């Protein structure tokens, strides 16, 4: 799992700290803000109406196993056969 803070959010913090001056946010406050804001950068997405069903390979997860698979006609498949994923991630292009 990769966690972090979005570039947009870091830019907002930079703007606020410049407006308040460097002493505007104390280091412990900044650390707490960073910890609070950290999120998984590439979260698992639920299989729903937004899931790509165009035959491309996706990283699929069923709660136990993670496999590369694809949608074909009316089901999810891997090289090994039929699967029932609950979540997916897009693979890099």
C-alpha cells in the first residue's frame, strides 16, 4: 500500500504557511496535519457501474486473493478461469 498526500493539498498548506509566516504552523501541528491527511494513493475501487468492462486487464481482489483479470461477455476471468472480485485497481499503461 502506498500512502501520501495529494499535490493539491500540499500546495494549499504551502500557501497557508506563507500567509501565516513560517511560525504559523508549529512542527508538531504540521506532523499531526500530515498524519491526518495521509491516504492511500492508489485505493482499491469497488466493482460497480464505474468499473471498466472493455476487456482490459485489471488488478482484481476478492477479499483474499489478488489476480490480474478481465471482463468478458458477462463474467470476470483470469488465465486460470472464472473469478468473483469485489474490488479492482487499474494497471499502469
